């Protein structure tokens, strides 16, 4: 069902006034984690002022260590909802438990399925049973074929509003956190009709190369780019080293816009 052979036209995901996959790429930005109402409000106000329409923020955090900040859970989704309605933003947040999929739809506009859960088949089935748009991340060791099959799990249950996001894969290269597989973008666009995005933050883990990677993603045909922005990255409870502060984000955004690709 996700194959271009099955459907020629691009799937377009409407989110209020905007669409994803409709030909006009967008930047999705926001903190790695929802940490507090004030933190989310601060970043949302700055992003709104810059013209951003979709806010990201994780509230169920799949952390490598059990001793690291695990997220605010449902409380964080409530914060996202409150701040988004104040600023007229759409929201994306990761859900990790099939039992939360239905409930999530009343707080957020897009459910993210994280890289670590790309082949959590019960989660994919639950995501297929609702009608909330899904942003499916590529597993860190998943082939493109496995990625598309994971999307198929969702679409085959009736939820056609699925977007794919490349977020880097594990290789031997240590210069970046993961290896951004830019070739996945044109391949996914060719093989599937679903919108394709690129997470430049988690793929590179490096603030200094986000703008060229975002431009590469858009030049390769991506429908959008995701980037992490925190009002004070040094104090962030997760991914402190890789999040942009607001000034850095504005410089990043200006550089990407200047390319004419947005
Ligand atoms: C995230 O986007 O918050 C995240 C945890 O990313 P990934 O699942 O790609 O590691
Ligand atoms: Mn992160």
C-alpha cells in the first residue's frame, strides 16, 4: 500500500492550514524533551516569531540509560497542547506505548514513532488503528525495505496519514552521531508516495553542519526537515550537546531559506 506502484500521487498530510508532502517543504523544530511549561513556552514563542508552524518535543523519552531523564509523560503532552493552542502551532511528540496511542490524539497533532520502536509491531498496529497522522522514524539499523514494511504495518490497518523520516543509521563513522543516509530520500520518494523528512539533529549530532545537511535533504527532495531547538541547550535534560539555541536556530533557518529550497 505504501508503494508508488500502488498509488502514483503523493500522499499529502493536512495539518490545519498547512500540509506536509504537498510540495512546500517545512522545518519542524522544538526541544528534544518537554521539560517544563516555561521551557516549551519560551521556545514556542521564539519559533512562532520566526515563522515555524510545527513544534516538536518528546515527553516519553527512550533513553539509553535508565538513570537518564525519562520525560514528563502525559503531563508533557498537556504542556504541548496548552502552549500550541496559545501560539497556534501544530505539535509532534513520540509515543512509546500502544496503550497511549488513542489518548495521544487528544493532545498532539502528530504521533512520532521513534527509531528504537520502528519494528515494535504492536505499537505500529496501534498507530494504524487511529487516524492521527504518524511520523515514523527509520530504525538506526533498519534497511529502507524494513522501513517501508514498518510503514506498511500502519497503513494496512487503515491509517494512511504516515510520514517517513530518515534520522541517520549506525555505521563505523565516528565523526557524526549517526550517518545521514541522504540517498534514502530520493529512494523513498521514488519507491513510496508517503512524505519523506530528514532529522538533521539526530542523524549528525553536530550543530555545526546542520544547515548544509538540511539543504542537502531539501535538494534531494525531502518534504521537510526536523531540528532540535532549546532555549538554553547547556541545561537541557537530554541531548544537551546537539540542540541549537534560539539565535543559532534563527541563523540556521535564514541560511536554509537563503538557498531557495524552502
Ligand atoms: C527524537 O526525535 O526525540 C528521538 C528520540 O529520535 P530517534 O528516535 O530518531 O532517536
Ligand atoms: Mn533528541
